[in-house]
C-alpha cells in the first residue's frame, strides 16, 4: 500500500488588519487569492501578535472559541463566527517538538482564536473546515522566536501551514497626526523591510530595531513584527525565497505579507 505524504507547506507572515478588514474593497480578495494558490493544509498553526504568554502556551484543541479582543467597534464585528475544528494531533506534535530541546509548554484549553488569527482566516479559509491551533508568543526576543520557528519547522512536512500574524508597521498613536496619509516612517520602514527580505538579510531583520530607518516609530512595541521571526525560523534554508504576496498600505500602515516556500 502506497502511503501518500502531505505536501510540504510554505510558511507565511501576514499583516492581519483589524475587524474592519472585511469591509475593505481590496484586501479580503487579496487574502482569498493568496490562499487559493496554496496547497490544502492538514492543519494551521497560528502565531498572533495578540497573544503574549510565557511559558509558550497552546490554545483550545477541541471546541475553538473566538476572542473578541477589541473595543468600541460596531456590534456586527462581534457577531463574526469561525467554527474551525480543533487540532489535538497538531498540539501533540508541537509539545513533542518543543519539549525536545527542553522548552516549557503550557495548555490553556479555553483560549480561543483572537482577531489576529480569525480575521485573516475568515478571508483565506472561509469554510472553517481546516483544524486550527493558536500558540502564544512567549517572548518578543527576535532570536528566541527564530529558534522556536526552527524547532517547529518539521511540521511543514506534515502539511501544517505555519502562519505568523502581525502587521508590517504598527504605531496607531502616531497615525493620529498624519491626516490620513501614509506617514514617512511607515513608508521608509516598509521599503527597508522589503529590501531586507529580498536580500535574505536575516541579521538585519532580527536587529530591525537598530538597523531599520524609523524602526522604533514603526514598532514602538515589537509584538506585531515578532511573528515574522517565527515564520523566518520555520523557513531556515529557504530564506532566499521570500516573496511579498501583498503590499501597499491600509490606514497608513504597511500591510506587506510574505511567503517562504
């Protein structure tokens, strides 16, 4: 009997927007077109900017609720549903991989998908028929996150789509003074990041806070750039193959999203 192995999956970093992403005239179609080009995953492993928890935590693996972790939006944004199946087998694989090098792992069984996870998934996999597991960011240290990604990389050979979900630039406070225009710090950082990705300049990206123009303006807190490092680590050996699938700006923020593999 021939055993058919799952197709090796790429690894993604995407800018996830906010709940109003669904109302954008362009962005949802870009995400949908992207997912249509991907092989069908056996499961999806999400790492979102909106869950920082140490030690590294695994979310719900049975019934997967949603976490409406935002305030002051119209009611219909709180009515969104995404009833994806849980991924207990993927959770087991994650535990084994991370505990191998001695990394502590905890389970938070009632922790669902936050908007950094479900907002893009609604657009990319609207049938909600692929098992999803979200894990936390246990640190914001770029090199430690890169190492976590390296440890999780074998999941790609099991058909798991690893998705780091953040925002390529993210400074909401500074946007108040831009009059709706793309601020220079956002454009400059995006241009620098695109060139660093194209050049596979891992060291520069890991040290973006010092190497990038306006690095601290683009990311006064670094949680929205941090998921990129998990994706990069999961793609070690393929870092010359980064492809920007989505670019441009949304409300002044760079929505650059990339694929490895």
